[in-house]
């Protein structure tokens, strides 16, 4: 889905990521490396395919970019790179695999990692975590903590993760209920905000139509009253659908 906001900055939703074709910037939300391993360690019997799935999905997204004749110049991870708040030895090895794959396409210095609320310990000696990142008139941050720099007058668009937005849809009341990841887009403090779904494939996320526990004022830099007016873009199997505003689901 190609889009252009009121500030005339072009972007495209690609699966669970967002791409800025004029800048060659690809952005991913929370990947939570170690989530599946944490479940396995807790006794849940699931295959640990998280890193393989991340690399496989990134390969498909990058192919779409190249097939569209665009250049990939930079990749930004919006925080919560790791899942556990404490250190787990496999996280470094798994992150190595992802970085090594991406280095086939761009230099390591063009892979930007932003600190999320789960990234409380060092994740890799060669990786510098940033509180936020500014590329021209676009600011990128996790979304749990605000910074004065992102509200500078030159900034027009702010991209965040953190909320893991999804929606619960019911075809027949009480019969078929399904959850879908979604993007949120809206305006706050005269900036266009876009909230990305989590990139982790195993879980859908937190439903915006069951938001009472999640969208507390202290949880996100965007107040709940503002999020209610954000537009919802749902990820379907083949395309992305615009589904009105958050408040329409409640």
C-alpha cells in the first residue's frame, strides 16, 4: 500500500514493515529476539524458528523493494530488539545471524538499532543502541519514552513501535474470532505519527479494541484520547486494508 501523508512524505507498508522509497529507508517494529526460546525454557513445546522466520521475511521484503527498482540504503529497528529484560547468551548469536544476513545488502553502519524498554542490558558489543534516530524530517523511536528532539519543528513524521497494535474481528458474534496485526496512523502535536505492529510473527499483539489495560497514559508517549482518532490499517494475507479509526472498534 503506497501512501503519502499531509507532509508529502511517501511511504509504503510492506508486510509488517514500513518503507520510505525516496529515502531508501526500511523500518521494523519490535522483533523480541528470544521470545520463543523463553517459552521453550518455560516448558512450552514449540519449534524455535524465530530467527529463521525473521530472515526469511526480511528476504521477501527486500526482494519487493528491489523488484520495485528502489534502493535500500538503511534499515532501522524500532527497539525491543531482545525479549528478556535480563541477559540471555543466545541473544547475541541470534542477532549476529540477522546482522550477517543484512550485511549482504547494506553496510553494518547503516543498520540502526533503537533502544526499547526491553533492551535494558547490552545486546551486542558491536551494536550501539540509540534512544532515537532522526533522518531528515522523520524521527524514529521506540515509543515508551519521549525526547524533546523528536518534536523539533523540522520533524514532520514520527515512527514508533512498542504498542504491538492488532485488532480482533468477529465474522459471526461468538462463532469466528480472529486477530490481525495492524498499523496505526494519526496526528499528535502537529506531527504525523505512525505506529508499527510488532515484527515478531508468533503473536499477533495487543488488540486496540480491548485497550483498557494497555493504553495507559504512562505506557505510550501518545495519549489514549489521541490514539482513538488514529486510522487503522489491517494486515491481510494478500494486502493491507484501511479499517476506519481506532474509536470505531470500541
